């Protein structure tokens, strides 16, 4: 890039994945190289780092704030608790962001010192998709007061930890009215009816089907109380977990009391997925890839649980609701080994477990389609550079 500036001018996406070099590469060398690349790519629109930058976080986000503040649209980065203040200052400069995915490590100290950053009230006028994973309660506490007028997609993945649950209803009181997509994946139970009341515009909602919720008070009918009133817009519901439901895999060997309790909860929650509660419901998707793998290995549900699969299928069929597995295929049609390659290249395939079902915005959509688009753009760019004589044939 130092010798050929055209390379940096054309670069729109910088994606760094973790690797294990055979030689020695110090953190300082990596930091210097990465900051130098960002300086050359002043039209950068997408920046993705799939692993923690450790102490290089500050100079890297400083470089993004300095050289890409007007161009950057997508940010995917890992954040340590002591780097939270620096993240806030960087976001204040990156005002054109449309999609943010942040992964937070475990807290290093109980109290996080934000200093003057605690008084920042950010305005992100173009942000549509916000995805948070890990220990992000402090981030959400600050973001409650931010201005996010275009926020339409919110994903909250607590990564199976039980230590601290962010105040989701408080955040949604400010930012939930216009949300179209909401995915909450955590172990502790949250107040689903209150959340759905705060998000009247939702079309897609995903939650943990193992949550033990209150039972709806309806004669001769048992189901969880998912809503206080019918939700007018939800068309797609995603279900996390359900690992006890079909008697296969690792969880099939757990104690009978825990297993029966979980299956009873699953039945109550699934019974509430009806057109009385959700008049526009079109599909229910089981999001766990582990469940699908276990079912494939066992060639279907255990005999004890086969009735549950039939009952759920019949419930959806009566209401003309499509029951899907995590790939988007009909639940019950197990994938064939010979078709694995075809499935990986299927342009209609959506994100799997923990990912979007139907998400607005360009970052969290169909991953395969994005790869194809980027490949096509790279080929077109190579042709243009050849014609300009910038790179040799």
C-alpha cells in the first residue's frame, strides 16, 4: 500500500480473522501494520476483527475515528471492560455507522471507571443494527440515554453467563418503539409480555424457549402468558435452546426431574405460539444447531419425545404456520450428507443459531449472498485496475 496508493483508495472492507503464525509477530508490529493499513484505506466502509485486539484496541479505534469517520458503515470488534470509555469516544466520531456488533469480555474489575465518557450522550443518526454479546450490561446502561432514531434490529446474546443481566426493559422503553427485529438469548428469565408491549412494531422476535413464564389463565387450555394482548405485527418467532425437548444428544442423559421440568416448560411456551396471540404469525424457527445435529445423529426424536414433535407440527399446520429448523428448512426433514455442499451454497440460506432470521440492513442479512456480492465486486475492481494499468496481468 505504501508503494501503490490505489490499493488503499479502492478498499471498502477490512476483515481480520484470528490465525496462528509459525514465526514470531509481536503485538507492536501487528498494531503498527494495522494502523498503517487503516491510514491508507480512508474510504473504508466495513471493519471486522474477529478476536480481541488487547492493548492495540485504543490506537486502532483512534485510527478509525481519524481516517474513516465519514465512510465507516459497519463495525465488528471485541471490547474489554477497561476499554469501554475509549469505545464511547470513538463512537462519537463514527457518526455514519449503520451496523455495530460488539463482543464484550468478562469484567476485569467490579467497578468500571468511565471518567468523562460517562457523561457522553451519543447520537448515532444512521444506526440500524445493534448486536451485543457477552458482558455488556455497562454498555447498555450508558446507551439508554443515547439517540438512536433509526435503530430497527437489536440482538442481545449473553453467551450463557448468569452473572449479570442487563436492564432490557429500561433500554427498550427508550429504543423499542420502532424495532422490527429483537433477539434475546440468555439463561435468566425476562419479562416477555412487558418487552413485547414496549416493541409494538416487531416483525421478528427470538427468545429462550426454556424460560419458565407465567401460565395464561384460559379454561381448558394451558400455555405460557407470552403477551398481555395480541401482538399485531410479529410474523416470525425464533426459539433458542430446546435441548431437552427431543430426548437426543448430551442432554438426553440428564436427571429425569430436570428433563421433565424443561420439557413441560417447552410445551407451555410452544402452545403460546398461536394466531390468537400473534395474528400475523407465519413461521416458527428452532434456532439451535446442536439440536439439529443431535436429531440427525439419532435419526429423529427419541420414541418418548416423538409425540411432542408430532404435536408441535400439527399445531403449526392447523394455523398454516411454517415450522422450521435453524437452516430455514421444514423441521423434521433432516439434512442428507450428500447435500451438505449444496446447502452451503444455497442463496436462500439465512443465518443459523444466534443469528438473524429476517434482519433489515446490509450487515446482518444473508451471509452467502454477501460473499457472492463481494466476490463479484472484487472481480470488477480487478478488471478496472488492469485497464488502468495499476496492476499487472
